[in-house]
């Protein structure tokens, strides 16, 4: 992958998208500096997600069935979807564009599946080449369904995913019990994707950040970007350290010049893009997770090893080594609110107790993160109005799944001949 490209490139954001982007650019020979206001990588949406690298979950949400289900859920306490009824132009424009994307549901689902399959291979290669331990479990992902109509709807999704190159097979109730013996309940059927896998996104991102450093990337963590200006001859970034001082003094600002900038700012990408005169209509869709500690052998035996997706409850699970179990789900449209709400955590705990009654949830850590979601559910890899500004953002609930592929795409775009 390495080349003789000597462009200086700034990457804004050190989540999974920003770190994979910085790594890809460094391997292409670029001189890369990455900025993040947190002192470590992966401290926001990439901190404690569901853990799935799931091409089998590539179906976009843009369908009338989703809209009708969402309207029903809005009136149901504890439902997978919560929408704050307070109107805002951002929310209304996003939802309007979401509905306008319904005719492209099939094409966008196929595109996402193809991208996810490509991304899995990139990520596996990165982990192998850099020796990154991220509690990877290569056991596939099992979707399960209680009712015939839900299973038949999933059959139609499987046909679309197959067009994108993904193989997932239908399984009977007895096969479900064989694939994951710990799962309790009665099911009509399911779908199993052996090529999908899981891991700890936070561990992987921090491991790759160390690899970036080994490849010469300057890690400007604990550094907030105060302003950015893109001109015809380069990009100027003014930044300031967020490290606290004993006397409470504000850290001095620092100015740097770059040939290009790649915006990987997650839910902040919309505001950053606006400053460059671009429109990237990312909306923050909050998701929740709990990480259940499994200190006792009995808890470890009662928890599943195979990754699960309960389509009815919109809940996903991942086993993170012997002693941790991650459960994640829900979608909340509530602006940039990052609060962890007890009423949204309770259904995750209740789901665990119902499906894995022998596993204690007495030690579980709640978390909430904001997914950067585009209305058509596709990430944005593109140039801005100024060709020195590039974007790799808007991955929604599939950032972990898609990031390695979009990093490669934006890396190719940034190093294309004649750029800048």
C-alpha cells in the first residue's frame, strides 16, 4: 500500500473512522496528523458499541414498514425507537430526506452489503499485520425470529444481501439451539452468517492508533480544533490543548498548515462541513449498551459465545472474551443529548434476564453514544467544494463494520494523481 506521496494531511476525529483513515493514509506514504479533543482514541461512539462486524446487518432502514413501526413505537414505553417530539429544522429535514430515500432501499442495501464484505477483509488484514488483540470472536452472527411473518421478511432481506455477495443461511429452531445453546426461548427460525465476527471496537481502535504512531502519524490527542480555513493553496488549522493546568489557565493556540484535511468528526461533521461551505446532513441517533461482567464460572457458562441479533427488540450482543458480554440497541432521536437514561437501559437488562436467566447482570456498566447517521444510511466519502477538504463520515450504526473500506476509499481519493 505504501507509496512516495508526501502530502501533509490532517484527520479530524480519532474514532474508528478517523484512526482507520489515518492508518490508510500513512501506509500510502502521507504525513498525517490526527486531532481529537479527548486524551485517547475511541472515547465517544467508538467506545462501547454492539461489537458486531456485521455484513448481515447491512439492510438500510429506509422503508415504509420501518416508518409505520416507528410511529407505533413512539407511543410504546421501552420500545426500540424513541423520538423527542420537540421539532427542529435539523430533525425535520433529516426525516424528510429519510422518506425521500425509500425508493432506493434495495440498491442501498446491496451497496452496503458489498461495502461491509470488503471492509471485513481490510480489518482482518490490519489486525494481523499490526498484531492487534481486540477480543475477536470468529463465530458468526445469528439472527433469530419468534414469528413466521418476521422470518419471511428476513428471507426477503437475505435475497438482497445475496445480491451484495453475502452468504447467510436459514436455520431451524433445533439448529438455533445447536449454534447457541445458551439462548433461551421459542423461535420460528433464524439466519446464520458464519463469515461475520465480533470484537471490542475500543481495543481495536487504540491498538490501531499505536500502529499509526509507529507509521509516523502525529497523534494530537487532548487537542481541540478552534478553527479551520481552506484556501486554494492549503488548509490552516488552529488548535489548542485541552489538558488541564494547575492554575486553570487557557492553553495557547497553535497554527498548522496542511495540504488537505479529512473530516471524520462523527456527529460533529455537520457543523464542521458547514464551516467549509458544505452540507453533510448527519443526525445524532443515540444508541445504548451495557457491558456485563462475568466474573464467575457459572455466569461465563450461561452467557452466549455466538453473536446474536434479536430483530424484534433490535438488540445485538457480542462476547468480549471470557469475562465480558456486550448488549446494545435502541435508537433515540433526541439531538446531541448524551445522557444515559435509566428507562432506556432497563430493557437491555430485562432482555438479558429473559434470554439468559442463568447469567447474573449484577455487574453491568451502562453507556450511550451518538451514531452519525445520514438520511439514506450510506456513509459519505467525498470531496467538499474546496478539493482540499474531504469527508469520511456518516456511517450510522455500521461504523465498526464499514470503516476499513471507507478509509481505503478516502485514502485513494486523497492520494489520486493531480490532487491538490
